[in-house]
């Protein structure tokens, strides 16, 4: 079931109209695709700000609810203020049930703590990727893809091709050849830093400095 967000029709265009809209706590946005004309809409900044803190906001199908008319969409672009915690504009693409979509979904790493590599002191397990771009029909879109590290050993490297993909899901990058089968996880031993050598007592003693004769000579009595 798609996560629903309430939207309203947006009147007016241009920077001035968008600026006035933001002052009222709204976000200007556009919905396009699906064989329909682009539609300007507006959303509550507060509602979107809460939603965008979740992974599903970026990788799941969303339902934009316009007075009961719900359109299935994917978020395609977010414009943010460079200095303030504020969203300036959103782009949404309509989703059709029979059309393949391309989406970046999160990778969810599990069982790392119980893996052989995770139990060895000095072994660092590095996550080279946090998401992967997939293609599928909307009905097959997963919320995330799990990467099971239960049998990960020191020196292992897990590549994209080792992922167990849900039915109907493919990784388009793998169609381009072996050079695109990049590493997701690397487990390697990190060399311990050598301990600093203790300095000899003679080396630690401060060197004697000569005192100028003019300063070392006691003042004469008059």
C-alpha cells in the first residue's frame, strides 16, 4: 500500500508566487508523466518534513491525495534551502502499473555482528554502497534489499551480482558488463599502528644552554 500525502492544486506561477506560497508553510511541486499534462500542486511543509525523514519517502511509491483522487507517483527531485531546514520544491513522476520503473532502493545489511568477520578483532567491515538502482514493475518494488552477512569472512568482498533479488527485480548496471559489478561490502584486516618507542633518559634531558657572560657576571658594588 502506497504512503499517502495530501496535496492541493496550486494557483499562480513564477518565483514570486512560489515565494509567497512558502511563507504560508506550503511547498510548491509538480507532477508529470503517465501520459498526462504536468500539474502544479502544493503540499504542507510540516507533513512533508516529517515524511522525508523516512526511507520510504525516497524509494517507495507515494499516493498523492487530491480531494480523494489518489495518483501513484515516485519522488524524482528535492530542492532544499542551502542554509535552512526547509524544502523549496518537489518533483513527482506518475507511475503506471504496466510500465517498468527505475528506482534507487536502500540496502539493508543484516547479521553483520554474528559473522566470522564481525567477531575478529581488527577486522573492519566496510559498506561501499548504501543503495542500489533497480528496475521493476511498480507492484514488485521492494522497500529495501537485504544483504545477509552471516557467513562473511575476513578478506571477503561482496559484489552486486551476489545480491538475492526479489522476483521481477533486476539491476540494470549488471547488464553493462563486469566492470559495473562493483563491491558492496569489504571485510579486511586493519594493521595496528606501531607503539611509539620510549626515549632514552639521555635524550629526554634538556640540553644545557650557555649563559652570556654579560648576564652571568654579578653586578659590581659601587
